C-alpha cells in the first residue's frame, strides 16, 4: 500500500507498510494487519463527547479504561510522555498485559485538534520484532490530516456502469455503481446489514437491513412512493452517528409483513450531488421471489 485517505470531511493520510493489509469501517477508524496478532488501529474521537478534556486528561482516561478490561490480566502501564511527529505534538504510552495466556503490549500515540482526538495504537505480542515497532512509528510519523476543501465527484447516472449486489442468501438485490465495493465482510460482526456497499473513498454508502420500527418515518416529512409495485415511505434526515454529520435518504419497504430499511448517506454538502444516484439505487431494490404487499404503511 502506498498512501491513501480515509474519513469523511476531516480526512487523514498515512503511508502504510507494504506487507500490511487494511480494513476500515463506518465507525471512522482504520485497521492495519501484519498478522492475526499484530495490528495498528487508527481512530478519532469527537472532543465534545469527552467534555473537551485536555489531551493529558484524555490519555489518563484511556489508561483507566485499559485497566478495566476484563479479558486481560497483569496490566502494567508506562508513564505518559510527550512525543513529536513531523506534523504533530502528542502523548505516548505503553501498557503490557496478558491476553488469552499470552504476553502482549499496546503502544498508543494520541494528539488533539480543536475538534478531535486522533489515536494510533499498535497491539502486538510482547516479543514482536523491532521491524514491527519501526513500521508502527513510520505510520505515526507519516500521519497527516488533509485540510483541503473536498468536492463531490460528478455522478451522472446516465454515464455510469452498474452491477447487481445481493445479500448472502440471494433474497434481495440492488443495482450499484460498478466501482463501488461490498463491505459486508468487514462489518457483519458489528451491524445487522443484509447489504452494505460504499464508494471506494467511503464518502457515500448504502445499507439495507430489516427493521421492526417502520413508524420512525412518521417523525419526518415523508413521501409515499412505489418500488417494484410495492409501496414505500421515503424521508431525509441528518444525524451524527459516529462524530461525523451525515445526511440520509431513508426508504422503508414492506413485503409480506417484513420491513426493509434502505439507507443511503453522505456528508450533507455532498447530498444534492448524489441524491439522484441514491434514488436510482433505492428504486432498483428487488426480491428474488415475487411476494405480495400487505398495505400496512399509511
């Protein structure tokens, strides 16, 4: 891997070691894996969620939380020390512990901006090689927030190629842009999505799940539409699920008593540019079996 950007509006860039694989997620974090026991986790936390703590107080909080982990034992923690990268001044600490009978260590570097705490963690066996430690600090030293203004990529659906995407049981299908990726394997342990896809830069995503709460649409100004002959409720909302403000196009479809929620989201400043694409993908929703519609949506 050479270098790439993640996150939505406050993006960052790192140079990742060539022999590490990556996995990123909707929770605004990135994971790099060298082996099943050696990983680098990068994430950010909204400072408002922590009462605008100082960086030192935030690090003390992380120390306290680490010490409460039930699946670890023999926790030994270093002091919190200043640490400088080519771009940022932060704090670093290490804690050693026993995990599943094996000695392990976590090295953690963090720094603070006006809006976020950024954290980079290396978790590895206590006996990990100097090469692994060196690669971790190479990642830390390469980390840089990208501050240029982002613009939505043009998305004229008449000029785009599409492909079919289905859930693992091949019961539901949607049509998505050809270059979008299926991320369900990364997230199935953390979500109940039947289908979860996104653009390669993660700035647009679409998830389909079952819901037992179709009445949520009544809390918004919704419209009644048809998708494949089935009535559905569609509404827009803005919320901050993981410290990032996003705008959603949500659609609830009912088929034989099952309610499906189709959610499409992007940063609010991008929404108008992608609304036509979101509606096109939503309208492509189909089921593998012809099911009747029982009109319980009003």
